[in-house]
C-alpha cells in the first residue's frame, strides 16, 4: 500500500548487504547467543564432560551476546 512493501529478507541479510563487515559481527553475536542458551540447558553431568562447573556455566550464559 502507498508504494511500500514489507521486506521478506531477514535483518541479517539486509545488514550484510549494506555493510559486509556487519555480516561477520552479526554471525558472531548469533553464535554466542545460541551457544550460551545451549550451555544454560546442560545438566551437571554434561557440564562435567566439557570441564565446566555449574557456576562457570551460569556466569558464561548470563553474559550479553556482544561480549
């Protein structure tokens, strides 16, 4: 309507088109977020397998995605 259309592209695709350097930054942020969410879901036995304590996992998963 009124000559505008909604974009069907993801924000990731739009940002990488404007500035290719942003694509790498966004990819790292997305991976950090996903990794920390997965880390939060691990139980003590699995954390022990990767050499982390529950406290370490809790601190790491609480960090902002950009750090």
